[in-house]
C-alpha cells in the first residue's frame, strides 16, 4: 500500500512538472497592444505625435519601410510621470515582426537612450525591416524611465512573403559577415538542451526518494539527518564540481575562439537637436471645456486672438493621436489610420477667417466615436481631469501654426 502511495505521489509530481514546463512555453497570440488601456492622461499630456507617415502599407519580408514624423514633448507633463530625461525611441509591435534597422531623432542616430526637454518638438525617423508575414499594428512609442512605454498612434501594415527567407547580414568589426538571424543558433539550442537535461537529471535524482509528506514526517520526528545519505552528498558534490568545470572549460574555449569582444553599448545621449517651430502668432485661451458623455463630444469655448499679419482659421484639433478636422479647412493626405481620423469631427461655431488683430470667442466641438473607442473619455474619472492637445491654424496660403492647449475638462452626463 505504501509503495502504491509513493508511486502516486511521484507520478503527480512528474505531472505537475510537465504542466509547469508546458505553461512556460504557452504564449498565446495577442491581437492588440493595450494601447487603449493606457491611461488617457498619459496619451494626452506626455508625447504629442504629429505629421506621422508610415511609408508603406504592405512590405515583403526583407524589405524596409520607415515611420517618420514629429513629436512634441508636452510642457504640462503630469507630475505623476517621470520626466523624459532617460527615454528611448521605440516602435510598438507584437514581438520581432520587424527588426529596427536604425532610428534617428533630429537627424542623429539614436541606438541608445536620449534626454528630451519639455516644451520641445523633435523630428524622428525609424527604419524597419520586415521579418514575419502577417498583419501588424505598427505604433510609434517612446519608453520613458519611470514613466513606462508611452504609445503613439498605430497603423496596420501587412508583411508578405515567408519568414524562412529573412536574412539579417551584418559585418563585424573584424571584417566577418554573419547572418544575425541564424548566427550560432545550433550552439544556442545545444546549450539550452544540455542545461535543461542536467536540471532534469538533478530533479529526477531527488524525485526517486520519498517526497514531501514522508520528508515532512521525518523532519518532525527529528530524523532530518537520515534523509540525506553519504551517497547523496557525493552526487551533489559531483553536480556542483561538474557544473563549474563545464562552465570554466567552455568559457576558456569561447575566449580562445573569439578573442575580441565588445560589451553591449549603453549610455545616454544628451543635446539631441529639437526643431524650432516659428513662434505662434495666434493666442488661444480655453474659457471652459466639457465632455458630454452621451454625445461622445468634447466642447470647448476658446478665445482666439490673431496677432499675426494674415487671417487664420482653425483646421485641426489633435489629442492622443486622434485628429479632429474641419474638412473645409484641413484634409488628410497622408493616409492616416481611419480609426484615429475624424475627417469632419471638428465643428467651430464661426470658422470664418479671423483677421489680423481680431479676437473672437468660439464654441469648438470635437466629436467622434474615438473618444469612447480609444477610451479617452476615461479622463473624466481621473482625480486630475485635465486634457491637452494641439490646435492647428491655417492661413489662406496654407501656412500652418501649432498652438498647444491644456485645461481642466468637466464631464456632463445629460
Ligand atoms: Cu496596436
């Protein structure tokens, strides 16, 4: 009877082990990146992405595409998020479906973290090389230390072809050309398998003996010493010495085979060049702003003063990557993602041109399902319900001016 119980215990243990191992290898496919679950204030009051361009909507494996545009580091950065003093320009994609062949801010290569200044606008470009076929949502993204990944707008890009043909050749500093995709892969597999086997043998050795309950009983009876035999001690010593010997020997042979190595490069790039946008000649004062929950619309009362020398009209309101346009003034010609574009989402009570020197108070409504779909309306449940965004004004010649706004948002439920 006791033997049977022991067998059952051992079998249960092995089953548990297999289940845990299987769970480690189980990685379900994610269909989104959680962009909508990122707090609305994070998307509205940190990085404002604009003038974005995804160079292609379909790319064959091994071909490249670029994502370029500008981002404004919002001056009213929330207190609860660390400042972007250590940040990294990234791309939000579901795993390595593309490789990042290069990224630039202000024309400077930025393979490392950068220090960004609040209130500055930066121009960026990311070069991607397609790796895995499929439809992928490709987002701009900035990783901020202490702030997390701040995700920007995403567009669907289709990668065609087969992953088997993907190559990633690089020339090392010693002049050798290698394919990073497959370089020394057999070695990686061998060592994973070898150490896994050592681990399994170690577990199997101890699982042969009475397990949890008999051990617990022995310990409680004061017979703990009897659980580990002299043979066990020898085996343990052999495992320890063997592991150290294997590591020492393979490390020596690796050093001999690759005498020149450089560590992975890290560090912080400072003094990244921002772009100087002309000082806006339009001044905007937010008198009040409300969000009407049933209408999925935000209404602002703005006093706009034109201090410039040509008449201007309001063409666009951009917040968290959602663009509300007044079709009569501004249109999108860049193929901006549909779900983030409200082509006629901006209504201005009087959007005739504001003459130089003139000041006018208008009602501006930004309405679109995106408020709910992108869960920006969640802002009204924040303890600090503030919104922020970019207003774009145009004159008759098509010159554009950018004005940022930042104000409390009051919800109405009727
Ligand atoms: Cu996405």
